C-alpha cells in the first residue's frame, strides 16, 4: 500500500475510535451523573460546617424572650 493509503486508513481508524469513545460516554452519561452526585453528597456530609446543625429560620429575626 502506498503511504497515502496508510495515512487515510490511520485517519479512519482514529475517527472510528473517537466515535466509539463518544458513544460509550453518551451511553454511560446517567451512570457518570449518578456517581458524581453520590460523591458530592459524601463530600458534603464529610466536610460540612459545624454550624449546619442549626436552623437558620429559628436563629435569625426571632426575638428572645
């Protein structure tokens, strides 16, 4: 085969590999999103502030008697 044909075959192969990757990414998008949400929730629970336990509505604007 000539060098031009080899170059064309490499370009076609790279294009098909890229298309396969995009298809896998689109097919697994829901799983990726669910995994991200799970990790985000874990991080929020692990690194939450010490003041998160207090309810803001009760502490702001409520006169103490």
